[in-house]
C-alpha cells in the first residue's frame, strides 16, 4: 500500500509539470530510439547476409591468387604466380578433397538480337561447379563433362542475364554472343540474389576448355572444392596448403603465395563492418543517455528545492527518510522509463520506415527492446539517487521554515 501511494503521488507530481517532464525525457527518448533503430537495422542486415552466405555454399574452400578480403599492398598479390589448371587437378586428387571445380573468369559483353548486357562475368568451369557453388538450374541443364571434353560452345545464363536478353521468351536453344563468340544457351539458373550489393545472377557459365580456347589460357585459376565425407575443413585446408607450397616451391619460412578463402573470411569482414556500427551506436546512445541523465538529475534537484516545505510537512506528520527518498527515486525512474518506452516506439517506427522505403532490411528484436528499456531504467536509478538522497536527508525543522 505504501509503495502504491508513492507511485500514485509520483505520477501526480510529474503530471503537474508536463512540459518540464517532457523536456527532461527528451535525451532518454533519443538514446533509446537510436539504440532500437540501429540494432534493428543491424539485425536485419545479419539475417540478410546470413541468407546470402547460405546461397554461396557453407563448406566451400576457394583457393585463388587473391584473398577475398585484401589487407596490405595489392601489388604484392598481383605479383604472385598464377594458379594453373595442373594445380587444380593435383588438389582434386587429394584424399581429403571431395568435389573440385576449377574456374576462370573474365568480363565481356553478352549480346542477343538488339539487346546487350555489358561487362558481365563470364566463368569457365566444369560440371562440379553447379554442386560446389550451389547453383540450381531453373530450366534446361548445366554444363556437362561432355561439353568440356568436346570444347562445346554451350552456355548457362544467370537469371539477370536471361531476363535482360530475352525478357519473357524462352532462351533455350538460342545462339548468343559472349565477347563476340557464338554460344548456344543450354540452361538458365535460378536467381541467387545479391551479396554485399553485388548481383550473383549477372553471369554466364561455359565449359573451361571452351573458355581457354575463346579467351586465352594466360589466366590464374580459382580452385573451388569441398571436404571429403568425414573430413574437417581445417584438415582439408592444411593438406591443400602443403601441396601447393610444394608445387609452387615456396621456401619454408616464406608466407603462402596464394590464398585459401572460406566463408569465415567473409563473416570476419562483415563483423568488422558491423563492429564499427556498434561502436558508433554505443557512442550515440551513451552520449544521449548521459545528457538525459544529467537533465533528470537537474530537474529532480529543482523539484527537491521547490518541494522543500512539502518534505518538511510530510516528515513532521511521520514520513520516514526512506519514504521521501523512495518517492523521488520512483519519480526519476518513471521519467526515464516513460522516455525509454517512447524511444522504443520511435526507434521501432524508424526501423519499419527504413525497411519500407529503402532496400535496407530491419528487424526489431526482443534484445534491442530489453536493452533500451534496461538502459533507460538504469539511467533513472543512477542519476536519481543523489537528488532522492538529498531530499530524504532534509532536516524537517529547516524544511518547514523554507520559503
């Protein structure tokens, strides 16, 4: 009953100073809203990127001349020796390697009739590329080993290329120009979407032997492979590393002159990016809550001064120090709690507006709501302790004489 009376009294006091209470809550509203909005957008990005990572395969080991995430002087990477098709075949013979698909790339214009798709990725590979890199055929078929053996001019189109060249027509069996060379469409792949803003469907795939004949052999090969059944990724990567160091005659104490890339490299790069966002969020929220907390303390100290005589009267009729302290502390927590609630609603609204109006995903999570509410309440407790304690310690005789 005592606490209920304290709570009701606190609400009455705050309602009697609506404008002051609203301005006091502003910093808490901004801080809580920023926390919810940013965490919601990061959560949405995490879900989107996770789905994109799944689309490129979860157990791919990709060996190439260049690392996926480049740190340092790019000239050092360009000066490395090319990885050869013979290197890829040697990797494919390792017992720890399951499937292996060598692939090489260039960018060319793709043309059909009066339509042209410019600077499209052209990939030369083998039949295993479909399984390893998680490409699914929507219509027709993928390239086969027979296409590769006979150097056939067969081509499989990515979803974006098929749409831009043929629109609603069936591409199968039609001849197109890939970099000025004639190829016959044998299949169209299912759409895979984007990753980090780059389309995974803006490509065509042709047999690797046909690629070398049409566009030259002087290119570094990328070796995509997966571990054999029952073999760990780490063991497979280590065996590949040892094999290539021997084949490429890398001195014992020198670093690798090739890169072994996995999905974890992309995850690390993404985590580094979101880490910057988290740090910025912490700074914004911390500053807003500090300003809001100082505002709460200031208003509560003013309230103590204004109500000194009231405090004296209450103590004279039997109110204890803890009763006075509790009332002012409850008022402080109510202020920040209401500010936190408004901030959560505002941050959620911003997140949904961003999701609706832009390509950026957003997902309000319970974690974001709980953190925002917790920060708001802790701010009220932290910055309300001093004014509440000061009110509770007032001498009743001096308080009654206060004007």
